[in-house]
């Protein structure tokens, strides 16, 4: 349930959440947990490289978007692997609410976007 709620919150257009979950489950099954743990580290590294380029004044929106997508897909796999979707989203709620408070945003609520 937590996984589906998160994907709804991300407002992923024209994607069947069940299909995305199926792809992530299949990837974990096909490649194995250890390989996918290495892959998430590699994808995060590639995103870091693209963000570093942007920081240096050489942004490439297509590459940054591609790496962000790769990282999000891998994070979905990691939530399935560790069976911690609810914990992740509880942390997101807590941390975003704390950030909103620090920023003086008074009317911040954590809810599903429909």
C-alpha cells in the first residue's frame, strides 16, 4: 500500500502502478538483490556526476532527467527488497514537515494528491 501511495504522490503520468511494481519485482528476481544493490549505487553515482556538471555551469537536462528516472526506479526496487515502503514514506512525511516548519510554511500537510 505504501508503494502505491508514493507513486500516486509522485504523479507519474500514464503508468500503471501495478505494471511498474511488476517490473521492479521482476528486476529483483532476474538480477538478484546483490546486483541491484550495486546498481542503485551506480545509478546514484551517475546522478551525482550530472548534478556536479550542472553545478559547474554545464547542465544537461536530458541527462539529469534520465539519471533521476534511473535512481527513482532503483529506489522503488530497494523499497521492495527491504520491504520498508511505509517506513520510507513515514520518514518523508516527518522530514518534509520539519523542513516546512523551518521554512516558515504554516499550511503544509502531507496528503495524497489526487
